[in-house]
């Protein structure tokens, strides 16, 4: 039996009999659709198995519980953007890009993630379910925003060490920059706020976020 909380990567070495990586992916795809449609409480392992074309026992063999299925769905959801941001850290031997270029790249990575995934729907799900299942919000945060903040703070710290930025508190600065972008590309849609046509276009949001950030954290010229 796969251990509780196994992810797709863990299941790549699962046994034969149709219970390998391909089955895990099918299960997670089916579970994602069900969770987003019916919420956490409205989904059972039997429903997941039926939607994935496998038995409930196969789902249990792969993941061990509905909690573990949900955690794996969330981990897979965040995987692409985590990987993209993690590789932004400048190599010690390489000349880093200009801060403005790195900030633009990070903002664009956030935009691609929000627009290319179910991030808005997942955020609504987490808000709705975490009132009764607080661990859901924690799992969502730990799988996604926490590592994004840590990776981007590492980038800002390295740029500060190289005197290309002046961020005395890199994690705070990372959260501030993310907020400048997310305020416009996530929360109005999550809250279904009216007047969405008044929201600036993505290019304007990114450009103004970069300018605002650099106005505060640009490196001081040598005195």
C-alpha cells in the first residue's frame, strides 16, 4: 500500500497491475474536477475512483485517504510555478539579470499560473472549506505560497548581497511585490467584485508593480 500522503512522484515506483504513475495521474485529474465542483466534503473516494475509471480500493491503495488525495491534488496544482520560480535564483558564478528583468519575470510567472490553472477556483474552495477543515488552508499555503515566497525572497536576498537591490527584509519585500500583482489578478475574481472592466490590464499591473518596488528597494548609488 502506498504511504499516506503519497504524491505522483512517489507513485512512479508503484507496483504493476494498473496502479502506477498513469493511474495516479488519472485519479488526481478526476479528484481535482470533483473537488472544484462539489467541494471537499462533497467528494468520496468511491466517486473519485468512478470518475478515474478505477475502483475505490485502487484509490485507497495509491493514496490511503481522501485527505491524502486532496493534498496531492494541491501539490500537483502548484508544481509548475514552484519550479519556475525556484530556478530564478542567480547562479553564484553567473552575472545576474537586472532587477527589473527579474521582477518582470516573476510577475509574468504569477500571471501565467493564475491564468493557466484553476487558481481562482481553488482559492474559492479553500476559503469555503477551511472554516470547517482548517488543515485545507494550511495545506494549500504550504504547497504553494510558502515555497514561492521563500524562493523569491532568496532571489531578492542574493540581489541585495550583490548590491543590485537594497532589501533588508527579503521575505517582507517578496510578499509586498506579490501583493502588488495579486491585488489585481486574483482577488477581484475570487470575490467576484463588480466593475472588473475597471481593473488595469496585465501589462500595466506588472509595470506599475515593478516601478513601485524599485522606487523602494533600488540599490543606493555608491556615496
